[in-house]
C-alpha cells in the first residue's frame, strides 16, 4: 500500500499539534501555564477542562502547525487552523474525561486521540488534499503513534515524581 504525500503531511501536522504543548511544558514548567478554561468549575465540582490544557500549549500547538504547514507549502493559515482544530478536539476529550470523573492527566486511550485527529483532518480535508480513506488512515496512524508515545511520557512522569 502506498502512502500519499498529503497523508504524510497531515500526520506531521498532527504530531506537531500534539507534541509542541508537551515539549514547551517540559521546558517552562508552570511558567505561563494559564488555564485554557480560566479555572472554571462546573456544577459537578470539576474543572471544565484538565489542568494540563493551557493557553501556552494552545499557542505552541498552533504555531508549531503553522511552521510545519509553511515548510510543506500549505500556508501558515492552514497550519494555524489545523493546530487550533486539533487542540480544540483535544480540549473536547478533556471535557469528556472530566465529566466521566477521570483525573486531569489520566489517560483514556483512543478517546484522548481521536477528536484531536479527526476534527482537523475532516474540516481541512480539501486544503490538505485528503480523501475520506486517507482521513481515517491518518487518524489511525496518529492514534497508534500516540499510544506508543504514552510509554515514553509515563516513564518521564514516573522518573520526575521519584526525584520530587
């Protein structure tokens, strides 16, 4: 099976949107980590989103996608849009997890990845030159890669906790 160039570009955009907030968080710690939900608590006593959803991360993901899109000749606006949609999908997952009683930062495999992947891929399929089959394949590839990356993030999280 041949993988198309548009599918590879879309996967790189997803990886940029996903990795940039995490990497910037590692570099800056709590600095500039203003909550995306402004700290709003809902009637269920839980935050609207998780504490890991920040304006800093949103900006990092959008700017990373704009850079990747520009490098691929897709234009910065497509990249900014892609990043915003991916991170809105990610925030939607966070909202759902809070309503289900999951702790902030607790993983819920597939639920964590699919909205982040499908929202930008579906909305921007035309400018990304993706067909329906490619949208599904890229989303599945992203889910698989991110699930594998969970092991790395967990190892890093556990090492960090032991030092504290």
